[in-house]
């Protein structure tokens, strides 16, 4: 691994993401010292003693990608459901046939912590090859205290490896376990699971799958408020399958972000804008599920809602973990601009995780999480559909993946 002090010279473009746009510095240079961005210059810099120079001729350099919504830790894949869906079965029909989240719950409960860790590690490594340096990881395939804690311990171990920032989220309210009355499970979440997760310091966020047929707006509000009392920042799966008042809940509890938002009400979006809730859009999921509805990006743009983009990587509705591809789906499928999409996987994703003082832009003092892409113009990152543009990934000033 190449260590902390680097000079990325002769970049074709540096995208700093500073100032509300892409912050393009043509023929720029990035100097990294002590794991932090030290300087972004519009001309080459001479490396000092002990600094390593990387020639970035013909390359675009930008902040490491932030993926603010993933279900990285799980047991078992669900390729059979993919086939069922292609044959025309709906989400509900698949769930009633024993598929869906609850099938992953069975495989996750059966897996040991090391098994979950080893599988998640392979996926995390793949993310690194695609430039992700910060990833949010949810629990939610245990639906019992023991397995939820096991998933969150796996997330913590992945973060401790030191090649990617891992932000853990407790999503015990992902579904209701089989043969458990919902009221009993909500009570268990509130009196047992949330306190246990918070006491162990294993999560930063508390999340809920808010849908009328999963957790209603009222139940979601209750759960998120209990999470807040235990120091967990609220976030929510909102208005994906039905319009269920999820955007309104996000605003009323002061959530950091609301995800999915395929069918939010307009008043819900207005409330989100007013409360400063970031929208985490998941166009890869929408595309993979062949959903006719798309998130109302134009309205969000008009309301000035921060739009972040996440992979939603999970074994059911989106087995895709590459943030450059998410950006491509954001543009092609959701109608975002290239600038919105690239901000969506960097600075706006950092905002959704409340980490924007640390990551998401390239400016002095920020963590030196940097991606060097092998394309000469930033538009290629979105335009070259399916291409992995990542040439080098730098995390905290250390080269953690390179092709040179
Ligand atoms: Zn999700």
C-alpha cells in the first residue's frame, strides 16, 4: 500500500464538488498530506521529500464515492425471485410464496458471524474496485436481537479493516418476523432491540421500512422517536411501493434522509424540503424491478431537496453495488443531469449520512478519500454505460486499489 503523502499531478480535471456544482479544476493537482487533502491547485506541484507522485495525465480525479444506502450483510442470494419477477410475479406474490426479505432472514439467521463477514468482505472489496470509500450498511435480516447485533458487529469489523468508511444503521424494522404479531414485534424493537443496539454502540442511524403493509406511518414515527431517544439518527424507507406518508414521517421526526421515494405525496416532499431531509434515490432498484414509477426528480429539484444516489445493494431488489452505474441509472432512468448524478454519489450522499464535514468534496482538511478515473472528461463517467472508470481508489490518503 502506498502511504499517506501523495501528489496527484497532471490531472485532466479535478472535480472538487465545492461551491454547489462540480467545482472543476482543469489540469489540476491534488496534494495529500497526513491522510487529508492538503491542497488543490490549478497547476502541477513539485513533490517534497517523502511525497509520492502519481501521474494522472488524461485522468479525472474526484472525491471517493459515498454509497448512503446498502444492505451489504446478508446470507444467501435470491436469483430464483429474479426469475419469478421476469415471469411477471409481483413483490407481494413473491413474498406470499415464501420469497422476499423473509427468505434472506432465514439464510442470515443460519449464518455464523464469520460467514456473514467473509461474504460481506468480498462485496466490500468489489465496491472498492468501483471507487466506494464510504458505505452505509444496514442490519435488518435478523429481525431478532441476536442476529441484528451479529450483522452490526460484521459492519463494525468491516470498518475496522481500514480500507473503507462503514456507517452502520439499525434496520430491525425491516419486516415483521413470521408468526409474530406486529404489535409484539414493535414493542420488542422499542424495549429490547433499540436499547441493545444503542448500548453496544453498534449503529449511528435507525431505519424503518415504512409502508402501509409493513410499518405504517404511525408505527414508523414511534420506532424512530424511540431510536432518537437512544441517540440513533432517524432515516426511513419511504413511499416505495405505495404512497404511505413516509416523506411526511421523515420531515416530522427530523430524519437525516428518506430513501426510495417513488410515490411521495407533494405535501410530503414540501415538508422534506422545509425540514432539510435529504432524498436518497435508488434508480438501480427502480430499473432492476422494472418499476413503472420513478422518483419525481424534477419536483425535488424545484423544491431544492438534496438528492443523493445509493446502490441499495441487496439480494432481492438490487444486486448491483457500483456507484458509477447508479449515477448512470440516475441520468438515464431518472432524468438527472450529469452534475446532479456525480454530486449524488459524492457530496450529496455525504450530506445524507451527515458526514459532509469530513467527506464528499476535495478541499483542504477533508479526509483524502479520492477516486482517480481513467477517463479524460468527467462526462465519460456517466456516458460510458457499464464501464468501470476507476483506476485508483485512495482512502484516508492510502492507495487501497490501483491499476498502475
Ligand atoms: Zn433498503
